[in-house]
């Protein structure tokens, strides 16, 4: 038993069925499987803080926006992020409490709707790069572009909307999160990278953007004083020389060596790149270890038994 804090970042795809099913029962089953491992860690004495992606969930909301646009007003993207935080937080809290109860443990779990501040002048607002929502034919994408949306050609799949992905500066609701963690709650916070807000003369206002959830997870881990950051993905290890005869998995690696590999272009910006960057920053800023591994190896990863383990 110990009292180390660990922030666990679950990917949005981790909350889908085995074949990508996005209906409510499939998402519920996927979350229940993940929470079995989290409950195991709580039973071992870890103080767990959870965060999560929301790409598939927000994408589905945007489809609903499009299909119902002539019936009800469409919701802005920051509202969609807030809605998915609540939905996923509800699923996670219920599933984790049930997993704990099966171990005869009673632990308070709470989901916090969390705003994350970004800079209004972040260059990302001028260069949207984050793809969201469904693929559309070129003609329909051009119609959407006339409505102040940015769309990009993704080849044979079609065109897809892209939105800004600014850097997270601070978790606005950090005091509430920290007080709950200090009081012994298992907290779910900053889902989907957080609800993006900027500060102006009137205070905070929401903006249409998607903050990278791995960079926000790193910020959350530093905010709550976690000794470890665990990033759950769909592979057991980070790979270098991907897709070549020289491909190999990374086990234990220093943050400096991993930075060197990142600078050499080993990790794609839209997939493993942000996870690697979050792991490096966490360790560089004083974290004991950051681990990138598959969801089904989550508990082993926290115990530093598998995965790509990043240390100073």
C-alpha cells in the first residue's frame, strides 16, 4: 500500500466497442472493462485521478448537429465538449463505483466539468489542424466552408472539418479538483482536453477548439501533484522506425533520449506525437515517470511492468 497519485488518461476510442461500436451499451461495456483495472489500482493503494478523450463522442454530437440543423439550433463546439465531459464522467463514475463495490471497497467518485484556459493569440487559431466529425464529399465540404468552417481533403476518405488545437495554459477549475483529490475523492476531470476558454476584459468565454487531451493530462498531473502520468492507448509500446524492417518497441527511455527521437520525426503529430510530448514534459517538469501503454495493460503499466516508461 502507498499513497502515490497517478493521473490516468483514457483515449476516447477506449470507450467504444471492440469493433468501433458507438452505441450506449457498447460504450458502457468498454468503460466497465477499463474501470476494472482502475479499481485494481485503487485496491493497491493508488490515489487515482482520471481524464479522458472524447473524439468519437464529440464527432457523433457534430453529426447530430448537422442532421438536426433545420429543426433545432446547432451547439457550438465548446458546448459539445462540456456535454461529453458530463456523459463520459457519468459512465466512468458509475462503472468505477461498481467495480470497487465488487472488491468490497467504498470510495467517492466525482466528475468535474472542467474549463481549460488557452491563449486568445495562440497561433493554432489561425491554423486549424485537428480533424473532427465525419468525412463528407468535396462539394458538401465547400458548402460548409462558406459557413466559416475549415475543411481539409483527406484523400480517398473525403473531406473532414478541422478546428484549432491550442496549447492548454491552466485548468481553470484546478482549486476544486485539488481540494476533492486532497479530500480523498477519485476525480474525473478535464475530459476531452477541457472546455476551451479564453480570457478577455469580461472574464472567460468559450471558444470553438479542441485542446489535445494528452497535453491537458500532463497539466492535470502537475496540478494535482501526481508522481506518475499514465497514457492509455491502443498499443503496448511506443514504436520507432514504424513500418520499416528496423521497427522496434521502446521500453524504458530517458526523457532526453525520447526528445531526441521526437526531434528526428519518429512520432506522427496526429497520433503518437502528442502522447510522447506529454510524457516528456511531465518528466522534465519533475514527474517521476510517464508511461504509454495499451488500455488492457493499464494496471501493469502503472506498476512499471510494461509499456514505454519515461524517466529523467
